């Protein structure tokens, strides 16, 4: 099982990034997929989730209206489109696959700074 995040980097406030999470080794379409993030000195927090069957998204209040989660089951890839980025979005972003068990990726760093 592998979850490999990519797309992180340094961006100015107000900018955008698109994160990807490439999955392998399990039946991706059957899993609820989520994004989490962890800022320095803080606990890991949930950001967004998308269901396995109807692809229904759900968001933390802090990112609602700015971030969009999506998935491509054929490509076994999860995405997070992040717009209107703010300095407090700076964190390591992780993807997670959940069904009867759960898997984590290794994370990708997002830094929002001028």
C-alpha cells in the first residue's frame, strides 16, 4: 500500500496550489479519502473528506469555500485544490485512506508566505 502526496511548495498569500495523492496497492474506489494537515507545534487536523460511493465532499470550517477535494477513481488519485491561501494554511498536508483500516501518506509541505 502506498499513498504519495505531491504538489506542495511555497506560495504567496492569496495564491493557489493543487495537491495530489497517488494511491496504489489497495482498491482505491472503495475507500473514503481525506486530507489532513499538521502545522509546526500543533496537532494534526482534519481538512476535508470525500466519500467512496457518491463522492460527496465535506470540509473543515477553516477551509470551506477556499479548498476543493476531488478524486479520480480511474487514476487512483485524490486531489486538493487550495485557493486564497493564507499564512495559517502553512502545514504538512497528508492524505488518508479509510475503510476497515486506514493508511497515511508521507506528507507534502505547503508554505504560505510573502
